[in-house]
C-alpha cells in the first residue's frame, strides 16, 4: 500500500514592478489548471509570489512599501485563486508579504487544502541580507529591513494524507530547518525561493548558485528522510537575474523533477510518502541513533566560540 501524492512545483518567471496583482493571479490560475490536468493534488508557488521581489529597493519610509504587503488572505484579489483551487479540488502553497493588523511584517507562506481551507501559515525564520541602505550595491537585498524574523519556528501539519512542513528560501540553507521538522516526522517540505544569481558580498559564489540550491535541498531531504519541493521565481526581474532550477527531491536525496526554464513552468512528480520510512526507519532512525546529549551547542549558542 503506497501513499502517493502528485505534486506540482509551479515555478514563476519574473514579475515586473508594472505587473498588477490581478495579472499575477491569472498566471497562478493558469498554472493551477495545468496542474489539475496533470492530476496534481497540490501545487507549490514561489516565495513572494504575488509581487516583484521588492526588497531589492530601499525606501526610507517603510509605510510607502505597504502596497507590496497583503493585509488579509484570501483578499479580494487572491480570492479567484482560492475559488478556482476549491472548484478543481486541488491544494496549494502560496508565498506573500504579510502586514498584520498590529503592524508586523513577515515573509509568509500559507498551505491550503483541497477544500479551500487554510491549513497552516508559516512565517520565514532565517531572514538574509541587510537592514540598512547599502548604496554601493548594484541592487539591495534589504529583507532584514522589510521583514521581521518569525519566532514561531517550524511546524508540521497533517495535509493531503501526509505530514507537511514549510520553509522559505534562505531557510533551506540551514540544516536546523529540516531537522526541527524531521523531529516532528515530516514527510514533505514545501519551499518557495527568490535567489539572485549575483551574490554581492562574495561574487565567487555566483557560479555556484545552482549547485548550492541543489546541495542544500538534496542533503536536507536525505538526512531527514523527507520529500522536499523547492520552487523558484526565476529569470530577469527588474534587471536582476534570479535562479530557476525548481526541483522535487525524494527522501533518497535524488532529484525526481527539475525545471528547464526560468519562466512560468510546471513540473510534476508522483511522490510516495512511504518512501520516507526507508530512511527514517533505517539509517536515520533518530530515536535509535541520534545523540542529543552531545548536541547542546546547537541550541545554546548562535555564533562560533573558539575558546
Ligand atoms: N529570498 C532569499 O532568502 N534569498 C536568499 C538570497 C541570498 S542572501 C542575499 C537565498 O538564500 O536564496
């Protein structure tokens, strides 16, 4: 008896500043319908999937950026996506900028079940980039100005007959992200990302962006015996070239589907959740083999201590 979930990774090409939310939602619906025709149970959209990646610009008065954020989900403009998904009986995961009623700003993803109900909300934990304007950069990566880090951590929820977790972009580079979910029996991790090819602090990493993207998701999947779905917003957006290479990774660490373009593109894989047990029940039987008594530094310490 297998527990198969057919998963669609709906990569997006660029969203320019001039593109309206309505236009973007139509692109999401087109991908959703394509996923439905391919038999998908769930479709994963990228990080900040409703707008351009606005942290590439700095503005002194943050309230002038309010228009990039969603104050409700669903909202009048995203309701057609929720309605179409419910009509088709397909779930989805959507990333967006969230502005709460009490003024907090998060980089957020929601998980929506086939009946249209929001199962879970995840807010990004690891916020990369910088807090202040850095005028010498060719473009900003001011996520630390536009978003506060969530203290809610990494939850795992029952959805689509599996144990599902979420992470957002930079979270995928940190092994703790996967392990905290692994310790809750995660079987499927959904992740949206926007990764500029040019890494300003160290351009020697530019050529390695695709390698590092695969490296972290394949390792995280294997070491925790879980499926990982990574979905890009790629291509040249407002002059900044971003990585595509969306992928679906099996608990073995193998890539079972990968995007070939940097544009709107759906990739699909039939994912057997019981494949996870081959790893979590053997080599990575946490209960049998982990040694938390010698891992204290992981939670007690943030930076490197040498003495
Ligand atoms: N969106 C996001 O988290 N992007 C980062 C870019 C590198 S840090 C400037 C990432 O980890 O892919």
